């Protein structure tokens, strides 16, 4: 009896210690959240550059050591990325800034147009029977709008807080360069610090997580380019104003799963609606078709089965990431959720399945 009581106390005490450790870990991550975001973004940039570095290193150069060849391959790839960024700055960002400035300058005109649309909707609403009006629930709508507004303010504050650390932004490409150059030695040092009995499973887990992050980073980059080009060409074909600015907006927001395309699609369709109702409806149909093609055909090919999370899990992850880490947290929420799912599978589900299989009679 006494031994059983001691065992129960030991289990409870162990569970309590795990909760304390997890709480301290979570608090530490929150306190250094800007550093965590900087490192994770550096890892994302690394995974974008890594395929090109590995390709250049696969071609052996006589007289060069592997270390020297990898160094110059990394330098060449990151200089190319900087050159691409410079070209984008000159040919895309500058016109984008001009269009965005014009869009802001016409803000009052757009607000007046929106007020006209709102007045039409109000007139339509007042003409409804009282039974239908009661279904909308005015108080509920106000509370939902207020909740969304407060959440948006929280995301904005978190984003400004992170962007206030200018040094961290500058360190992203620097860290990414060193990660691409020495990621094998960094992995060996990390695994070497673990007990020998844990090294094999640590390597397996690191490869799995690395595959998830690389597929996500490269896949999201390609999807952002596809979305930006497709939307920009569509708006240019419809002779919409600010086609370049809105195309870039659609491409950037595509980096945030589910929520990003909905936000950009709603804003662009609303601007089309202000120009002509038929254009707004056409844009809505085009965005729906683009989302269908992307989610059913392009996304599975680029990102793979490891990132196929349920939409509800993605949305909850986005809300949590936005609350604590701002827009960058929303961008990293989906891969973080996929990594957590992989950890749960590796340490909880797989051992339990092996134990159940071992207990089955032969």
C-alpha cells in the first residue's frame, strides 16, 4: 500500500515538474520572441537558398576543398538574392510605392464610394421584414466587430514591437548565410551534445522537421510569386487602377495561409465593386477559382502531405501567432503547428503504437 502511494506521488510530482518546465520554456520564448522570430525567419531564408547552394556544391571544382567551394557557392547565391532584391526595388517596389501613395491619396474618394454602397445596403436592410432583421442580431455584430478590431490592434502592436528591433532585421540574411554555410557542422554539434542513445532519433527528427520547413519556405515563395503575377495580370487585363500595387499586396498576403488570400481577395474585390458591380463579382469568381486550383493541385505538389493541416488548426495557429508575434508570427504559425504535430507523432503516438503492437499476441 505504501509503495503504491509512493508511486502515485512520484507520478504526480513528475507531471507537476513537466508542467513547470513547459511553463518556464513558454515564458522564456515569449520574453525573447523577437530573437526567436529572427532565427526562424533566418532558417526560412536558409531553406530558400539551400537548394541552389547544394546544386553548386554538387559540381566539384579541381583544386578547391569542399569547404572553400561551399563558401563561394554560398556567397554567390546570397549575392544573387541581393541582386534580385535590388532589381525588385528598382522595377517593382518604386512603382508600387507610387501606386500605393496614389491609393492613399484617393482614400477619401474610396470612403465616399463605400458610404454610398453602405447606404444602399442600409436601405435594403430597412425594407426587410422584422423577423428577418432579428436574425442579424445588431448587438452580436457590434461585439464581433469590436473583437476583430481589438485582435487587429494586438497584431499591429506585436508587429511594430518586433520591427522596432532593426538589428534583428539586418541579422536575418547574415544568420541565413552562416546557416547555409555550416548547417551540417551545426547539426553535428547539436546531435553530439545529446546522449548516444538519443542521437539516432534526433537525426531522424531533425531531417523530418527540416523537410517540413524547407517544403514550406520554398512552396510559399513559389505560391506568393504565382499569386502576385496572376492577380496583377488579371487586374491589368480588367484595366483596374493600382494593378501593380494590388498584385504585390496579393502576393505578400498569400504568405499567410487561409487568412491572407481571404483578406487580399476581399479588399481587391471591394475595389472592383466600387468601379463596377460586375467587375467585383468577376473578381470574386476569379479569386475563388484561383484558390481552388491552388489548394487542390499546386499546394499539395509544392508543400506535400507533411503540411496538410486541418483548416481549423491553421486558423487557431494563426490567431495565436498573431497575438504573440504579430504578422511574422502568423506567417510562421502553420509550419510551427506542423512541427509540433511531428513532435507529438514522434514522441507520443509512435511509441504508443509500438507498445500496443508489442502487446498483441503473435
